[in-house]
C-alpha cells in the first residue's frame, strides 16, 4: 500500500503537467487572434478576376457607343459644310438647318440615355462586387473572432501627386502588421467563389422605429 501512493501521486502530477502544457500550447493561438483586421479594398478590386472582366466588357460597350456618337457628329459636320452652299433663308437652307437641329437634339438625347445606362451598369457592377466582398468579410470575421474590419489603401504614397498625399493623410490606418491584413484571404474566397451561409436576420433591425399608439 505504501508504494501505490507515490505512484498515484506521480501519475496525477504528470496529468496536471500535460494539461498545463496543452493550455500553454493553445494560449499563443488565442493571444495572437487580433479582434481588428484591415482590408485593402482598392487592391482587391484591381485583382478580382470577375470584376475586371465585367469592367472590360463595359469599357468595350462604352467604346462602341462613343464610336457611334462620333459617326453621327461627323455626319452633322458634313451637313454643316453643305449648308454653306445655300443662301440663308432659301428653302434648301431651311431644310438642312432643320435637319441639323433635329440630328443635334436626337444625338444629345442619345448621349444622355447612354450615360445613364452605362452609369447604372457600372453602379450595379460595383454593388455586386461590394456585396460579395462584404459577405465574405463578415463570414471570415465571424469565423476568426474578428470584431472590426477597417478599409485601407495599401498603395505607396506618390510624393509628386498631392491627391495621393492627402488620401494618406486622411487614412485611419497609420500602421499595419501583415498578420491582421485579411486581403489575401478575402481575395482567395472571391476567386474560388466559396459558398457561405446567408447572414442571420438581426432582430434589432426589425424593431419598429416608432412607438405603437
């Protein structure tokens, strides 16, 4: 009996030591899990494949529309040259003058419609990619225990560009450690099209803003 007590005590000490070692091994992971992260949104947009492809398609459509407008303007210029061949007030002069006025009005309306159409397409493209990035950022932050994600621009300062200097002066991020930069993680999720669950509905968002009467 006297020999079993030291053996039991030794086993208990080894068990406690093992638990302590495990806790110490796990401690650095918890300690280095920062609650704040940063995301280089401009860099992400420049390297988002589907967004770049969509933007290139839109640029091509805009280029074709601008070429069409230039052709119409060339026709108007040719007609204006022809107008000089007639005497002001003559029937031919009035006919060409009215035709020019109509072409100018139609072209102005066409340009305004194209600008609105392309503006809406570009806005939707940015909205879609921003929504995708926001969802991935939210999902990753929830999984990693991140409480706050700040947007920043990691482009180097251009000393010869005042706008670049002002942008950096207005930045809320003055220093960053690469350990808190989640840009590569979010970009990888975007490129692979990772499927994530839909965000849960926040009950507080559904509360009425006015008191019932």
